[in-house]
């Protein structure tokens, strides 16, 4: 039981050492991720449509 208490005590100490991002940094990073995911989704969707069309032509 003492090992568990020591572990969580050390976790608490380490959490105070963490350099947390500012609100502005967090919002900017979130925006970059959302835009990147949206662009990737559009690209994958377009590639899927293209390959579906090409396979349809080959099968006919």
C-alpha cells in the first residue's frame, strides 16, 4: 500500500513540473489539428471516389 501512495505522491510532484500550454497555444494547436484532419478527410474522400469510378470503368 505504501508503494501506491508513494507512486501517486510522485505523480503529483511531476504534474507540478509540467509546462502546460497557454490558452492561445492550445487553441492554435487545436485549430491546426482540426484543419489538418478536415483536409485529410477531403483528400481521402476524393481518392475513394476516384478509385471507385476507375474500378467501375474497369468492371464494365
